[in-house]
C-alpha cells in the first residue's frame, strides 16, 4: 500500500505549504528510514537482511513493488561483472536514462567498442523502469556496471506530487481562476504565469538527485579521484574516449589547473574532426555548448553543493541553463571549462522531451557510422594542444520557467539535506 500523504479535505484546509512539508517527511520516511518497522513492506527488516553488493530482483508487478525494488537496489548497489573486472575503476561514466531503449542500445554498442572499456565503471541512473531497459543494461558483459534508480519519478507517483496530482492547477489557467477553484498549487505559477507539468520538471530533479547520489552514496566511488563523465541515453562515444580523457586531464593539470570542468563532447559534426582532433580550448561554461560529455570532479561537485538552494529555486526547468545561471552568480567565479574541439561524444537523439514523434534511431545509427568513417584517421592522437583561450565570463540568459512550484523547490533542496 502506498502512502496517500493528506486527504483532499485536509489539503483545502491547510494549504499547499503544509502539503509540501508532509510530502517530504513521509516520502523520506518511506524511502530512507532506518527505524520504520510499520507498514506492509517493513523496510527496516528488509534493510537488516540486505548486504551491499547483493543482487536485486527488480519487481515490476505494482507501484508498491517497484518502489521497494528501487529502495533495495539503491541500498544494495550490486556491481555487475565485478568478479570479472576486479580493481578500482580508471574512469567512471554516469548515464541518465529515461525511456528510449533503441538509443540506449546504440550508446552501449559504442561503449563496447571503446578502448580499455574493461577498466570503466558505468553507472546507469534510471527514472523510468521497464523490464526491457533493465535487460539491456544487465546484458552488458564488457565492464563493471551499476544501476541506480531515481526514487521520486513520475512513474512511481502517477497521481500525486512529484507526479501530476488530479487537483494540481492546469498549466495555462490564470492565477485568479486557480485561486477561485482552489487547485493545489494556485499560489505558485512560474515567472510566465504557467503551472508545473510533472513530466517537464522530472529531468532537472533527476539530474540533481543523481549528482548527489553518485558523489555521496555510491560505495564504488569511494577513493575515486578522477572526473566523472556525465552522459545521456542518446549519446554515442568514440572509441578513443578514455585515451583522450587521460591526455585531456594531464594537459589540464599542467596548463589549466583552474579549469573547473571538462567537455569531451560538443554539438558539431565530425566533418572537420581530423583537423580538430588534437585541439583543446578554454572558455566559460555554456549550456548550449558544454552539456554533452561533461566531466565533473568532486571539488566542483562541492562547489555546486554550495549553491543547492539557488539551483533548486531558480525558475528554469532545465538543469543546464540553471547551471549556467549559477556560474558567475552563486558560484562567484564563472566556471571555466576545458573543451575538446574534436568531439568524443556525439548526440544521436532526434526526439526527446518535447519531440515525441518520428523517432528514427536507425537513421541515427547510420549517421554515426558515416561520421566514424570520417573521423577514424583522427582517433588516438599522440598528444593534445591548447589552441584557444576565450574570456571566461558570466553569460546571462532569459530563464525558461516551468519551475515555480514551491513543492519542486523543497523536494530538490531535500536531496542534499538527507546526505
């Protein structure tokens, strides 16, 4: 049985702010409490019987069973193929996964072809749970793999926050009308007068939760001192990613120790790849340019942690535009990024959050194969050069909205408070 946080008549009487507090309290209790011995799932006893590294059978039978499976998997943290590939990881990749299995297969195909992939730990972070997606990931045999699961997904909360509650305000209703009909979040439209849409807010929630969980909770990360490379399910990596990363990190140490982040990818084509393959440049971090194949160190993670509230309350549903806003505002010195001019991470997706129709992963696969033929002579360069240093400055932008609801702010802030 799932928690129903407050009955509807209580919601009307006490208001949205109390609903937020209750939601966060009971959701944390449901997913994280060490002391709760009540309820049909008896999580405390389940936790006592679990040991980190134990395999978890993910149960897709009902929402309650999926929720318990999420809890168990995040606690046990089973590393697949650990016996086959012992030792500490030399590179950690984190892939944010939603529900595009064909693109995920394409990414995994590229990972399998990557040089020295046996030394990687790949963490797949899921916010949509299906047997097909689990089978795809658990079918990987070429490196260590960990799956983590976003516990506040709209799939687990289809009719209540953080999903879409039936009593939430419609997106385009006016605030005056919203107040008259007393919908739950009437007081909190975004900067443009629109009310939240759960499927829009989920990506930013997942990204921020994932950042906390990877650096603070993943046991296999303890002692890892390298950068974590963040990918998405519709990315494709080039075979020399690890070779390039090592050379890039070395050049950063010698030539740009003040560089906060790495960008191993860009959104350009591979047409000029051979000429650009050895070249790096530095600039200020920008959402539209440096959000692919992004490398973050633990030091930069802590820097971003200092801006937890600013990230969680900034009215933009995009994590990357929010990050650009923080760079040079909350983060007093704008984030400096070391950029690969010849991209080692490609974007294959032709559909996503806003584009749902005409998804053709087979076309993406064909484009990738054509690009690899162009790029093959520029792979595995012997050395890299710093070729261009742009001024690092804060780049203001018009926020996109979609993130005005105080419930989103509170839940987002809570990820860090629980650490």
